[in-house]
């Protein structure tokens, strides 16, 4: 009986840790997607960059929409992308905490020299 209780406790702790880490894990990967889109944006228009990024978010299953993404491109092709979104920590369907994230990526166009 003690072993059963111990295993149940270990499983509950693993589920709790996994639920608490998931929003931050997603934030890391969203940051990487923004960096890729910023590099893409140095060679493309703002509209194409936003469409590219929204398509990636849709493929990955992130709930970030067009109104949550801000793209700025200057005359020297420096692209800054900011995404604001909400996430939550939940265990077994019960929301424990809501989180607001703002993720920003900036890239500059690099000239190729041969």
C-alpha cells in the first residue's frame, strides 16, 4: 500500500512540474520562431513576414493571432517582431495561474561578401 501511495505521489509531482514548465518551454520556442521570421523579414515585406509567422504559429498550434504580432522594419532592413500572448498553468483542467508574455526578436540584414 505504501508503494502505491508513493507512486501516485511521484506521478502527481511529475504532472505538476510538467504543467508549470510548459508555458516557459513554449515561450522559448516562440522566441525561436520570431527570430526565424525576423531573418525572413529582412528580405521580404512586412505583410509576407506576418503571413509567414502566422502560418508557422498555426502549424505549431500556438494561440497567437494577427492582432498579437507587431512588426517594424526600417530603411536599413532591420526587422523587429514583438508578440504578446497569454498562457496559463493548469493541472488536470484547473487553471492555477494566468501568464502574460511579451517576446521580441530583432535581426539586421547581413550583406553577403564573396
